[in-house]
C-alpha cells in the first residue's frame, strides 16, 4: 500500500509537471497536447479503483495465506528461545 501511494504521488506530480511545462513553454505535438489536456479527474477514478483492488488483494492474501497465524507462531518460537 505504501509503495502504491508513492507511485501515485509521483504519477500525478509528473503529469502536473509535464502539463505545466507544456503550457509555459508553448510546447506542441501529440505528446505535449495529450499532457496539456490530460483529465486528472478521470485518472482519479482509476487511482481509487487501483487502491480498492490492492486492498482486496492484500486482505485476500492475509486471510487465505493465514499470515497472522504464521506471525504468531514465529513470535511464540522466538519467545521460547529467550
């Protein structure tokens, strides 16, 4: 989840920076026109969907992988060694 948050921050920051450069430096062409007209609102819906999907996958791995039980077992083993 943290990695996804960092990726999203860099993604949005890069899009905003490229759009700003396009408008301030009067850059044109297919790529620059796309960046200048990029709809950040639609990207927001995609980002929210990716966060929901990532949460669902993480919860599934935790639940079906019995992560908590494995962690507790390793904690008990470590406590008995002390």
